[in-house]
């Protein structure tokens, strides 16, 4: 089998099963985090460390913002969570976030998960995450671009010549061709914001549970943020099921 085809097949497989990558990442990250807590690794007390969890949250929210800024301006059947269907692209996106970068959703994913990785406060884990994320999504992006080249031909290759794959070029910005759709963002991205706050709370709770016992529960910011985001998720889930978040694209 030619290497090109092998990489494309790997990318298609990883694309269809990309929901499982975060699970492995979370498990390993949790082990690294709890080991640090168990070993009671001391860190310098400073403004940075006192607010470190919120800095990590800020990084994750940057990724969420990138995803929302992408999803909100896209037409139907282009960008989204097409896990079961595989590659979908009825139109070629070249405006808005797609004028800056060819894969803005994966850039958004990167920052969302980078914030979680940073929670471990372990440099080697963060570096390993960056390396493995690049290796993992490189194949997905290759498979996706192979599909788009086959479908759109020179239109895609001409656009891709001046549009970076992963590092935005802000000089290329072009205004989106569609109006922003809050309904589409709420429909597609309700999982993301709930997952962020639930994971941050899970890390905080696991640390307390290890120190004080499994029944330990602290009613602080992360607990209430996780509860509220979960309620919002369930509410939006009901709206989606009743087709109240449909906007025609």
C-alpha cells in the first residue's frame, strides 16, 4: 500500500473515531495530575499560581471561541461533528475563519484541550500532548484535504496555496459570506462548554477526594460552574430534540 493511501486511510479512521482520543487523554492527564497531588509537589506561590486554574480555563475558552466563530458562519453540511457520516462538504468554506486557516475547528480543539492539559502543571505532559495532538490530527487533516481536493479540485488547491493549515494568517481575512447563527452555535457547540467546566470540576474534585475521602465535595466555583453548564446542556438538548434550534443551514 502506498504511504499516501495509508496515511489517508489512517486519517479517515481517526476522523470517524476522534471522539475517543479525548477519553485517553483525560485518563492519562488525571493520573499525572493526581500523582502530583499525591506527591505534594510544591510550587511557588505567586499571582500566576494562585490564578493558574483560571488561566487554564482562559486557554480552553479561547479554543471554544474559535470553534463558535467558525461554526456560526458556516453553511449546512460543512463544518461540524460529523463523526458517523465521515467527511461532509456541500460547499467550500474560504471566508471568515477559513480565510485565516484551513482547519480552524482543529485549532479550536487544540486550545480547548491544551487548557485541560495545563491543569496537570506538568511540562512534559503538556509537551507530549502537543506532539501527539499534532501527530493525530495531521492524519485527519490529510484525509480531509484529500477528500476536498477530490471534490473541489483546483478551487481547493488554489485557496490552500495562500491559506495556512494550522497557524492563522490574519492578513488573509475575508468577511464571512453568511450571517452569524446563534442557533447553529447552540446546537453544535453545547457539548463543548459543558465538557470544559465538567472536566475542570472533575480535576478539582478528584484532588479533594484523594486528600479528604471519596465523599468529599466542595461547593465552590467549579462545582456551580459544572452544574450550571450541565443544566444549560440538557436544556439545549431538549430544544434540539424538538427542532427548535434549526435555522435552515
